[in-house]
C-alpha cells in the first residue's frame, strides 16, 4: 500500500542492469525518475541533500531538517501561528529552505488542494476600459503568485453567467472574482459549496452579506457629486441609475435621496429614472427617459442629472445633445467612476473617481489570504478619496481644473 512518504514501485521483477521507472509521490511534485536496479538491496536513508540535477521535494526537505512534511507545508503557506507551530520550528524550516534551495512545486500544491492554478475574473462587460484598468492592476500580483487569469463577461445574461461559473468549478479554479447579478444567489452558493473561493467585486447580493467581497462604497461619492451640483445652484436634480437589488446599488439610490433631503430639497419621483439591468442597449433606455424628463412642465424639468455611473452619463449627454439641450447651461450632468473618456475634451464629464486600481490590488490580496492563509472570508470596503471630485465642463463652463 502506498503512503505519502514512499514511492509506488512496480511489482514486476527487475531485469539486472536496466533502469526501472519509479512513480514517486505526485503530491511532492516529483516526476517519474529512473533508478538503477543492479542491486535489489534497499539503501539506507542518507542525510546528504538530493542530487542538484533535480529540485528537492518537500518530503526530502522535511527529512533533512528533522520535521514532518506537514509542518513544512504549514510554515510555507504562512499558517504557523494558527496551527501553533513554534517559532524555533518555523526558523528551522525557513533556514532549511534557504540552505537546500527548496522551491515549492505549484503543480504538486494543485494536486493536494485539487485546484488548478487558474483564477477567473467575471466582469459585467468590457466597455469603456473599466475592466482593462482593473485587470491591469491585478495581473502583476496574480502572475507573481503563479496563477493564470481567465477573464469573462456575463453582460447581465444569467445563462451565460451560470455557464461561466460552471466552467470555473469544473476547472477547479483557485478562486473566482465576480461582479454579481441579482437573483443568482443559488449559483453563487453552489460554487462556494463546491470548495471554490468566491469574491464578490464591486457589489454583493444583500442576502449574502457574509461572503468575501471587495467593494467601493460609493455613498460618499454620491454625496460629493450632489453637493457639487447643489453648490453651483442646481435644485431639481434627476437620478439616472440601474434598477436592481444589489446592496451597494441600493445604497447609492438611498444616498441620493438623503443628500437632497439634507439640503432641504424634495425627492421628486418624476425625476428618478432606473433602467432595468440587462442586455438592452443603453441608448434604447436612456432616450425615452430623456424624452420623459424634457416633456415635464418647465418648472418641473430637471436642471441637473446625476448618473449612477459614467457610462450612463455619457449616453445622457449624447441624448441631450441630440435634442438640442445645452450642457451645462440648461442641464448639468455628473457621473461616478472617472472613466478615461470622461476627461476627453469633447466630453468633459464632471465625476467622482472610483479607486479601480486599488480594487484590483485588493482582489488579489483577498484571494491570497483565502488560498494561502486558509481564511474563510475576507471583506474589504474601499472609500472615496477626499480629492476624488473631477469638475469639468458638464457642470461648470470653462472649468479650470479636473479637480
């Protein structure tokens, strides 16, 4: 019977003078080796390090420094404190790693954990460079950790989303970083129950508050944008967003209403536009919404429009321009995110910057904590920087600065 410390040897009688292939312990990352069998006698264990022609295994390192292979594994994944490994033992392992030039084998770790070295990043879409900025921040740390990124977009299509998650489970990904879709909680729970770490990105289902997540709490950003609009004299501020129940989307809508009330302004339901979340072209939803807003009596029309994200704000500005509405003279427009296009001289969108790079870096950090330190849940919420407001010509004519 094979054990984790011994080789599985062929039962066929060896022929003298010919090399025999020996399958060594796969969990130690050793490929099949050739052993001369001129003598059938067992060799006594040696304290000398293995041949420098091949890497040392964790079992060999453990034998050389006088600890178990499990202890080596615990120390190298950074779990010594939780598993109550003494400082002296930790030091012994680390010194052995350096002395014998031990390098962990990622394929062996994969076999032990039954996970691949792939990490899936599931975005809502690839429009307007947001996903590219996120991946640019993630890639160096992901690659340094030995992982390969699988990137997909669900485009708010539930069937496509489920196929993406199923593929990640079948690959046994090391983790899945996912921008969620409302109503898909069962699919997320199935993924977690299968043993694949799941990290919600950007938002999370309100019914799953205890799962791992890396998010930007944009409530302060909403207040910042609205306070700017109020400060430049706008009083009838419309809201254009997406209608769904993810926790932080609801928080943005709540922050909009609360900021208006705090300023002594009323919340007019006629000025609240929420497009359904789905595959429909943004323009197909925003166009009739602008028609409805502009059809209001002059004293009821908005003098400013706040958009839940820059993508919606770009389309709002385009639709207003098509209708001959001057921005910002007649209606000021502000968004959230500070996408690269927002600073284009032909657009000049006032917005509040989202910490996209920090979100990407935080996702990798959370994944490392879950996989390497075996933490069950990691939650990180990023706030809005004090200097995040970008004032441009969509709210102030001849804006002198992007800040």
